[in-house]
């Protein structure tokens, strides 16, 4: 059986953006074949009444939740098929969601994400490691195999980089059918300033042999995926490993790495999705053949049809988010805001580098206005903040934002244009439902708070007559 999270469906997007030749949209043959098995359910979803809700987690093709998912409770040698009941999450996925948390969107206002606010994706267990005696082994197709201690690395040239990291599974749960794994919506990202040393000089001093084609990075974390026991490890082509921005990092935001973020040493690959930035780095091995491990050849692939190899997930696609305005409803996270002039703000980033444009809509992507860009760092792979003024009138509004990067790529309005079986790299525009209503924010006018009914049918509460005058002086 399964747990069902609150439904929140939205109206169909009014436009869609182009896709690359390797990124088929909703009408691909593989997806048609998959959806043919659930045509009746999909038709029912499209004709059913749509519920209002926090649209950043919604999708226009939601199927009415079933009683159960097809996600098994025991290990299997294959990932379950994408789920037609897109609003039903299995117990296993719920456990993953609690273990791997996303970023709190209110921190989008900050140039750096607080240490506890960055997203996490931990594939297996966090290994227990000590800085004392730690070293990383560099071997394989090199002339000078070596072992570097953490102290050795800290004696090398040091760099600091502000980098936006994003999970490859971002936006997975906005798709239909929905891929099974950590059920990310729009929170799988964060921005730290990383301190470490460039990888390129280390590889050059090791002496790459002429037949070297890839560099493999192996972590200390081990476990079972797709029925195979292995260490988490990923490779980069030689050209990518030698990029100037690729680094070995031992600090974030000026302090040693937290255990869950890779202490004592991790790889940081700024242009790629987060799976490339291997944590708890144990070894660097130069290969003369492509790496075919589970986390490289079986997962983190753009697959349209079951069983096909698919295209590898590599560079981060252009993406943007809105800092939620006003205040939230606790369960749905729908926003409530008082009428009047408000400054909307958010962030945008891309693996291609800098952001050149952000557009904002307050009418569910019907019309767009260009926002002002506010860079927070000179580093090329840091997010860019944006802001725009909005005269918020009473009623229901759907906010959206879309970014363009220096390569000319634009976010698609419809997330379905990025559909793939594993739910990777889904960068459709975010939608946020905002109710603009008089009186919102009045509860902050006194302590104890001036609680008042906002949602019709709510039971009024009694406000104490005693007032904390000292608290009032703090406002």
C-alpha cells in the first residue's frame, strides 16, 4: 500500500518551449507506447475538476490517486515503471524524501545557502571518516601514481568558488507518468561557496598517459542499487575533468564540510548536475576505457523507452525559481499576500554559465515581463538573483518565471517537454499559486498575535486581551 500526498493540479500550460534533438517532448514514440496502457486513466484526469493548490508541485495531467502504487517493498534488480497515479507516493519514496531534504525556498533571498538549508541526496549511508590520516589515491593510466593527504591538498593553491548545485532529479514529480525515486519538486538545489584546490594540476602532475579517456571518482559510500553492490562512483571525460573550475573541496561557506556533504573531501563539478560531484572521495583513477558502472550506465540517463541506453545526464539545464511571496498555508504551502505593490524575486542558474534574461508572469504564463538581474557573485556558476515589481490585486494569481542562459537556451513552459523515464533534468517553469486578500499580515501587529480567519469555514480563535508591549517595540 502507499501514502497519498495532497493533490494540487493546475490548468494546462499555455505554451511550450523548444527541445533539443536528444530531448523529445510529450509526443515521443516511447512515451506514446507507455501512455497507451493508461489512456483511460489519463482521459479521466483531463476531464476531472481541477483542485486549487500550490502549483509549484502541480501538473496538468494528474491522474486521480489509486489505492496502491506499483513500487515494491523489497529490493528488486530494476527500478519500478513510472507511476500513473502521480499523486500517490509509496512508503519507500516517502522515506527517501525525509532522508534527502530539499532547500527551503525562503533562503533564495540570500547570496549563499545556510549550511543546514542546502539540498541533500545521499545514495547509501554517510560513511564515518576522520580528517586525520585521510588521503586520496591517484592511480590508473598515469605515469606518477600518488597518494595525497588532506594536509598535502591544503598546501596546494587554494580557490574559492560560489556554485549552484542541483540534483539531476529536480522536477521529477511534476511529470506524468511520474518516475520513481526521490520525489523532488523544485527544491533540489542550493548554493555554497566551496574552498579547495583545482583538480587539473593534480592530474597533470600525475602524468596522464596517451590512452587516457576518462577519470573515475570513487567515494567511500557503498550500497546496493539495481541489485548490484557497489561504491558510488562516477567518471568524467578527460576534457571535462581538466576544466579549470573542477575542484577538490574541503570547506563550504568557510567551515569544514558537514558529514552529509562529503567530509572530509569531495569533488565539485560546477557545470554538471550534482551526481557528478562525488562526496567522501576515496580515489581518483584514470581509465583507458569508458566507465560502465551502475551509476553511470544504468541510471542518470535520459531514457524514453524501457531498456534503451538513453543519453547521459551531464550539464545542468537552465532553471529558475521564485522566492515565495507573502506567507504560506501550512499543509498546501499556497501563498497568501496583502494587496498592493510587492517586489517579486528569485534566482536563476545554468550549467552553460551566466543567465542573460529572466521573465516573470503573474497570469499563469499568458503574458511575460522582463525582470531585473542582480548578480550575487562574479563566479560563473553562481546563481543570479532577479526582481520585479508587481501591483498585486485581490484574487487568485499564478506566478511563473523562466530564464534564458548565455547559450540561448530557454526554460520550457510545459515540464512535459522534458519527460523521461527516470525523471531527470526536468526544468519546466515553476508555478506558484498566490491568493491576494485584504488583511493578510495583520496577525503580526501585536503579541499575542491578532489571529483572524483567512479561509472561509475556519473556526475563529479567542485573542487574549493582555498585550506584550515590549514585543511591540521590536517591530
